[in-house]
C-alpha cells in the first residue's frame, strides 16, 4: 500500500497500529501494510470496527497472502472481545476475495493462478 494511504490508517487508529515503529525483532508492523491500494477502504473499515470494540487490540501484521487479507492481532484478554474482533477480521478476509487488491473494484473479481492475487478483470490484463 502506498505510504500516504497507509499513513492515513495509522493516523486514524494510533492505538491499533502503535507497534508500527518498533524494530522487526519485535513486530512485523515495521514493514507497514503489505497489500495493494485497492484494499484501503476494507482495512480502514476493519480498523474502525476493531477500535470500536476495544482500544486494547494491537495489529501485529497486515498483508496479502494467497489472494486474501491477513490481519494478525494481539490484545484484549477478554474472550468475548477477542471473539468479536476475530469475527470482524474473518469477515474482512472473506470480503477481500471480492475486492480488487490493486484498484478496489468489485466488478468481475477473481484470483489469478500461480502467484495468487485477487484482481478485477481490468487489472488482470
């Protein structure tokens, strides 16, 4: 994700992304949000949903893997809160399969073969 988009997310949700400046020996967030720009809205909304549930949750890594959003987190020891956050992440992961990672389109989105990426028909060309 481009730095300016990533920085908007970091600025809007500082408690969730507080580890972003730590060294790689302590967090994978030091590499930033490792997805295409097309998932900006999805990740922004997921971040908002998580912070609305608990300000104690911390993002450990946000990336694309096998054409899906991967959002790893740690935080709230309350089982009910953890399950709510987990459900939000799971829903966003499912939704990522319907959104072009490159441009954000939801029109004719499929996964590529080989190196798996979720793209719309136009971006796939």
